[in-house]
């Protein structure tokens, strides 16, 4: 199942809000680590989508 960049960004934002609302230090750190992981997934997905678009454009131009 392919996830969209928007989904990943929404998850990262939610983790950030949860970290801000957290009163326990270890819980806050867990949310911040999760936020970083979701952001990394969003960045990777955006890069992959851009690369696929570039390849498709090049193929179309050669056809």
C-alpha cells in the first residue's frame, strides 16, 4: 500500500503536537523521535515521486 506524502506529514505534525502536550520527558522524547521518523518517510516519498516523474517525463520525450 502506497502512502502519500500528505499522510506522512500529517503523522509528523500529530507527533509534534503530542510532544508539545506531553508532560513526561520520556514520552516527549518518544514523540519527537516518531516525528523525525515520519518526516524522514515524507522526505523519502517526495524524493521518490519526483524521481519517478522525471523518469516518466524523459521516457515520454524520447517516444
